[in-house]
């Protein structure tokens, strides 16, 4: 009998299921999207039922594509977006939609926490920077602005935990997801007393923290039929998408960094114990008790490229559709004709506020150096470079905490682009290694499942499942331009930060949405 494993990537705008065979080869994949609701200023919510449906449909689709029998699906394991929050009443009826990491409505309470000095104390125990992304801040927002929800909330979960609750009646959260909440103590692996006191939430309202290797069996109701699997299929909790991205490209050795850019992005390294940045710029999240992922996340990744496409290149988008081409491929081809440095044009990509390195939800995007001579193509090149400049700025802070980076591996949607790979190598002046298999997060989730089932001894054995890689070397004619421009980019980001609060306040005052 064949044995199959499904890695599920619960993302911000879609859920992907990837079915692997026993050797770790991809047999089938499916991706189902859902809306991100931005009905009010700062809102970024999802409907949990839409995500549950997308998850079920994606699993069902890959099982059918593979023509797998229900009993041949050995395990389903998860890589999940972090920092989400859903409130429930005592009967487990949702009181909110999924409040995602991108929701910034808690910013006033986040700033109060920072200014009081209490935020730094909580960060030093939880490893989660004080920012509206974290459930810590979201709970303060609910307490202050949604009293009806806060006072009636008997339970709080994230989106992955919601799925496990619906499928098994479980009330658990793995250490990895818990370590991104801002209310979990990464040193004793328990809910943090100071964070709980600050939010007014009790341990009884929170799920039980468990290892990422925790297994549930015995699907309730008709979920087995809806997904085409056995009731006894092992469901493994897995971990957060950031930590699993490092595992998925085998960036778990000292000094080896992984850069991921999807909708958002991050740069991370793995250590054998937690490490806290005295300046509060980096996170420390668990992969498991023996692997701690330290890094910095950015809000602005592929979504900024999408913004440029939708707002500056509508005609090219239409042309690509008519010709049956990928519109992003067409745009990167346009940008590749522009020399490194975009003819002296810089772009700060803070369209959605920013997490690392500046941790400012009021940050705003801007072009700098614009002249009559610049074209849309220059602006597009500057957008792509600006995203990487920002990741490079995060890496400077990261190296202050963990030491020098010896190697960089790339994953996420941007890793599919030859141009973005080369820009990354040139700005970092480092060799960038890209795996041939882009399903690294889902593969990492499956590796966690194999360890949970006792089929492998350590997650380090992922190296046995990885295929070929391709490397990109920095080009001197390009990195010399970036050497001149990156200090300007960094200095300018600090200078502009003094006015972000003011322009954000103006926008809130005059923007009715």
C-alpha cells in the first residue's frame, strides 16, 4: 500500500495542500483562496468558515488528483500563518472573525505599551516584538474598544487551532504558534504571567500549549468523507510558517539564514536556545524546544509588487492576459532592462506600515530621488529593490543578535523570479541558494509529521528529502551601485520616521474608509 503525507500551508489569502509520497516527492497540490476583509481603517480580517472550507477542498483535491485511497493518507500536518486571533463565547460560537497579523487597529494600545516600559519587559519574556500584529495587542484592543466581545469571550484561538477544534473538539496550540502571540513565555513554555495580567486574560481562556509533534486522530462528523481521507489519519499540529520555512530549505545550521518573501517577508536564522534583542527589533519563535528561530518579519513583500502591478501597469497586465503570459513575469522582464539602482531612484515599501526593522505601524511608502528622467520601469525596479533593501536592513539588526551570516537560502514566491534572486545576491553581496522544490513549507510540515510518527529521529533529516539547488553569485557591477545606495536608504528610513505619525494622523482624519 502506498503511503502519502499532506502538508497544509494556511496562508493569509489562501490555503495550499501539497501531497507527498514516502520519499518526499510532490505528487499533487491544490490552492484555494479567500478574502481578506478590510472594511475599516486598519482592519485585516478573514472568515474562519471560508478558511475551513478552503482547507477541506484543498485536501480533497490533492487526494483525488493522486488517486489515493483514504487509508493511504498517513498524516496531515500544518504550516500556519502566525499571530491570528479569534474570540469565542462559552459555547464556542465565534465572537469575531479571524483578526490577522496585518490588522493594525490595536496600534494606540501598542504605543502605550511601548512608552510605559512594560512592553520591553513583556518582550524580554515572550520574544515577540511589541507590535499590532501580536495577539497581545489585539487583546488590549478588544478590552478597550470591543467590551461586548471581551467580556463575553470564554476562549481564544488562532486559525489553525480553530480548524483542530472543529475537526476534533481539541483546545490546543503548538509551542511555535504560541511563541508568536506575545503572551507566551519562551523560557518556561507556559502562558506568561505578566502578559496575562496586562491583558486581563486567564490561562483558562487559552489553549493548552503542546509540542508541534502533537497528534490528533478520530475525525468528528463527516470530515473524513469531505476530505477523502480516513477517520484515523494522523493530524499533526506542525508549526508557524516562518520557522518551517527555515526547516524547509534546511537553513537550521548556525549562521545559515533563510529569506522568505510571499505576501509579506522575513529573514531568520535558527539557534539552539532563545535570544532576545535588547533593542526589541527581532523575534524569537519556537520551531520546537530544541530549535529557536530568530529573525525579523516585514509587512511589505509580494503585496507591494502586486500594488505596483495594479496601479502602474494596468495595460501590461491586460497584454499579459491576452498573450497567455504571467503578468509578474512580464513585469520583471521590464524591470530587468533597468540598471541596478534604478537610475538613482529609491523606494521605501511601507505600504502596510512596517514590522522589522522599524516596528512602526504608521510607516508609509515613498519614492525618493524622482526626476523628469525617471520612467515607470525605473519605478518598478525601485519597488523590487526597495523590498530587498528593507530585508537587508533587517539583516543588519539580526546580525547584532546572532552574529555573522555565513549563507543565505531563499524561499517563497519571490524565489521563483530570476531577477529578484539576483537583486538579493547583489544587495547582500552574498551567494543566494534556492531549492529546486518551492513547496518548502509544506515539505517541512511533513517532516514534522514523520518525526511525530517516529519515522525519522530528527527534523535535521530533511536534508535527505531535498532536491537540487541553484546558486546566484553577486555581480560586482551591480553590488557597487547598491553599496552607494543602501546607506542612503537606511538613513532616509530613519529620517522619514519622524513624520510617519503625522502623515498617518492626517490620513486617518481625512480618509473615511
